[in-house]
C-alpha cells in the first residue's frame, strides 16, 4: 500500500520508490478473453433476453514492477497498448490502489492527462478554481494565474459558459491549461502533448519544458518516440504488465523499436530527410546529441577548458553560457546521475586541460563528477550549489564579465526569452545571474555590490519582481534598475545582428529549447556566426527578413528532426542564395 512520505526530503534523494508492485482490477460484463461478448458461443433466446449475472474478469495490469526515480530525472514509459503504462502512472499518482507491493512518493504527485474529468455543468471559470485548488493552489494564487490560464487555453469569454457547451478541443485545452498551472514535485504526463492543433501542441511543449525545470521528477507516457527522445533521459519499457527494461533513452528505446511490427517500426524510427543544398543539420536523436554534434564541428581537440552543466534545470547553464562564449570553452551536458555516451566520447576527444562542473549534487551527482575524473585521469573543479542564485554569485566572482556596466538578472523558470538573454549577454560580454522574484541571497547581493554595475536589467515586467528584491539590489549596488528587454526571443535574437556582415554560416535553433540553444549560443560566439531563433515548424517574418539581409552561404540547424522539422529545413534552404547553395 502507498505510504505517507516524510515532510522533509533531502534534495537529490529518490522521489518515487516502487517495490514489487502489483495492480489488479475487476472488469464487469466482459466475455471470455479472445471471444468478446461471448461470440461463438451457442446461446438460447432465454440467455439473450433473460436476467443474467454479469461476468467478472480480473485484469492483472501491473506485475511485480520495481524501480527508483530520483530528483531531476525525466522518465519515459513506453510499450504497446494494454502494457500497463497508464495504470502504473495512475498507481504512482495515488489514483489506483496497489494490490500488493510497496509504493513511496516524495512530495505531492500530479497526473496531467487530457482525459482528466472536469464538471460539465459548471462554467469554465468554476472548473479553473476547482481544478487548480486540487493542485494545491490557494484562491489568491488562482486569481493571479486566472488570466494566464484562460489565455493559454484560448477559450476566451467561453470561460464563463458551462463546459457542456464546449467543443472537445476547447475542453481538452482548458484541462491542459489548468493541469499545468502549478509545478508539482512529481509530474506525470499521460499523452498530454497530443492535445489540440499544431499551434497548441507547440505551446504545450513549451509549457512542459518550463514545468520540467521546476518539477522534481517528470514521467511521460507517450506513443510518440520523438517526444520520448526529446524530453526523457531515461525509459521504462512495459510489456503485458511487466517491466522489460529500464535505462538511458538512447539504449532502451532502440531495443523497443526493434520489437515493433514493420509498419509500426517504420513510423517509430527517426524520419529521414533529404539533403537540402545550403543547409546542414547538427542533430541526433536527443538534445544532448545535438549539443555534442555542435561541439564536434566547432572545437578541435586539446581545448583550454570546458564547462560541464546539467540538462536538469538549465537556469544554471544560462548563467554559464555567456562565460563559456567569452572564454571559448564548450558546454558539455550530463544528467544528474549519469554521463551520456555522446558526452563521454566528446570529453575524450576534446581532452580539455581544465574541467569545471557547475552546480550542486541535485544537478550533477558526486558519482557523475567521479566518472568524469576517472575518464580524464585528473581532478575536476566544482563551482556552485543547487541554488542558481548562489552559483551565479560564485561564477560572477571567479569569471567576471568583460562588460561590467550592465548585468542581466533572470528568473529560474523564465520563459522562452531567457536563452535569448544569455545569447545577448554572450554577444556583449555581459554577465547573466539568476535569482527568485521574491528573494535574493546574501552571496549574490555581495557579488553584485563588488562588481558595481551601472545598471541591472531584470527580465520581465516590474510586476514580476517583488519590491523588496528591487530595493535590496538598488541599495547594495547603487545601480539603476530597469526591466526588459521587451522583445520576444526571436525578435531579440534577430536584432543582435543588425550590423553583421553578409555571407558565411548562420546557425538557427528553436526558441523553445534550452540545451540545444545554449550550446548554439556558445558555438556561434566561438565561430563568429549569427544565431537566429525560430519556431520549430516555420520561419517568422522578422527572422526571414534578417536571413534575407544576411544572405548566408550556409544555414546550420541546431536541433533534432522533431525540434526543427524537415519542412522547415527545406524552407530555410530557399533562403540561401542560389550561387551559394550550388557552390
């Protein structure tokens, strides 16, 4: 049976422990397995019209499953229909009692699924309050987020009508918006990324990426192997209720795909794309593959140094990227508890003279740092803690910026503009720091006071920051505090290259990504190439105008096929002058 987790859970400890879990439930009214509704049986008229006791069949949905999930992991659950994926997820969420075995969950789990039932007789407004309170939000917090929920769902004034009047799409979008209004300790997603049209799916993916940075552990059940590769670092493979395999995504997912029928396997495999003259893809099956592809094509072996950062909670990596760009060091990505094979290969190839691991054990476990030392045969340095604000302070002291006039201050879970701010800082030689909107630690205040910038530019609007934080920063540094930039991420990135020379290579990355974009920021700075941010499926007008002015000889795509589609690559190829692509 499920156990109550203790109130205090040490960061980095397991968040979900499942031990020999079995889940059984009864199905009423079903016929024999393999003979639905008793087909093929000889039945009398009396049997057909008379009163009969309903058949009862026991379904053993989850069989002796054991695993441990840790803080910072993104775990995909794969398998064919009926393999027990969703049942396992619902058991972890506390919605289905286990028949035997033990289940322990730290914090408050939340199941995000498009089939979550809201009350059709109530208005959308009332459902927002009911659903958000169930997630643990107070009424004041719901009032603060109400407009954002409505705007994200796109239902407009229909929010005041009963949900029974909604179309299925409107209801699904509202459910998703309510479910993602808070970031839980353990987030479980059951096919949520399949909600709505293409635009809403893109918004959903961006929202999930933001939640991943805040939630302790993320589980994703999906039939889209592309989504699994893009989001998850680890995979649980279920079949007929049993756990067949548990391991890194790049190891388990190909094994699963080999068992699929030919037609299904063809759909599951990474789609091929034709070569497009004038373009090159820096890609792979995962975001770490993209990052190492960029590194491999940008740096020769024997680099002076490299930063090791975590794919979990990339706020710290946003602080590191401008420093890496200034020093000419690559970013190498690890998971909290493991070093991906592509990162291992790239670390050995680069053979950096100095390796700095950034962040506390929540981001990079001690065992992971030990593996890096064994691989290199020499010690690595560690800077920072799990709090990105304290890490920001230490990086500010150890690697002071070239331009000390302006420092960019960002939020840990800033939206899609945050990587573009790191890009802007990389281009100008400035520093980026991270702190909470309502609290700034003494270490960061002291480091900023010693740097004595003339201006602090806080990401977002004035209402995003508490007055106490603004006043404390002003008093400690004597700096002017402003808010911005105001442009969206794509316009912000395009505006950095108004005076850039024409020709050469231009890199592009999706504005919703973190790992790929930050790696591209550092690679672009090292090669002197412009980096433009765009949507995953099309080129916005502002970016198109910039590409037309730059007239590149080559466009490099930093992203997987799922992140930057083949159709987008073809569209970009049309923006490379014919003479360049033919050459």
